C-alpha cells in the first residue's frame, strides 16, 4: 500500500540558521501520527513544508506519491491544513462559512453534499446557523476541522488542535480526530502536549532543535526508555 506521507532528508535553512536538519519519517494510510517537541523545535516549519507553504531547502517530501516540490497541484487535491491560528469569517453563520469554503472545491449537488458532510462533522446543532462571532473556542475549532475534512482529503495536517481549549472541549476534539481517522483519513498532528499525543496517536515522531530524535509507537518509546509517559521519554531522549 502506498504511504500517505514520506519525508527523506528534509532540511529548511533561513540565512545562516538551519531550522529543520535532515529529518526523515513516513506516515501510513489511516494512521494518526504525532509530531511533538518544545516550542521552536521545527514542528510547524515541517508542517508548512509538507503543505507546500514553505519551500524545502533540500530533501524530498511525497504526499500520496506526489512530490510536494514538483507536483504542487496534485498535492493540493489530496491534502488539507489546519494551522493553530486558523480563523473563520465571523460575520457569516457556520453554515454559510461551510458553503463559502465548499464553493472552492465543488458546485451544484456535489457542493451541497460537501456542506452536509461539514455540518455533520462540526456537530454544532442549531448553532450552525449562528454567527461565527458568537462561537466559543471549542465550537470554532469544530467548524474549522469540518472545513478541513469535508473536501475528503487523503491527508489532513493539524497544528496544535486543542491549543487554548478547556478539558471538555479538548476531549471532544480528540474524539472527533479519532472519528476522522476511522473514516480513512490519514491525520498528522503537531503538538507540545505530550499527554494528548500519547492518548491519540498510533505513532509519534519527536523533534528537538530541528532534528528527529525518536520515532515509534508510544508503547515502544516508553519501553525503550523505561518511562511511564511520553513526557518522561522526551526528557530522557534529549538529555542523552
């Protein structure tokens, strides 16, 4: 089976600073893969290169068999990206926002079907017809995840999906991500929340100072380091 995402020796250099230092990893179809590390480790830079927002200095990235640098149009057809600071048009209702965004991908009945899927994913009940400006952070995040998933991407990339949310909303968002993966969408998330990644992800890659220092399942990594949780794994890994 073709891998959903493959990075080989990927580097990103800004002037004399090497932000990402030759990282390599792959993500399997239908997998939830977590990219973790402290702030400034290179996580978001890596996500932006995968989504072709930033150019790769050297190395290669393939999304569903398409080279990101050479086949940008094909990649855009199979990937979606939800950055940490994403927002929506606050004067629109949730339904109108989904209709507006769906119009970039389809028209007619196909567009209507896409919106219906987005409404189902968002699961906002009657509030789907309220203005986005009245939404809580949790409701906004559900709407944005729906926007990212309704075009049926093969790979969705999400940065700090529960940042700023309370415990209940964070739990609901994680459950939503699990449901998305069960429907066959490959999910790549970036987070500094080790607990979240451990509970959510099938496999984990740890980045520190632009380098991939570990990769494996949470249980494999905990066994390898004799640790009780991923936070302890990370501390031990970067202290070696």
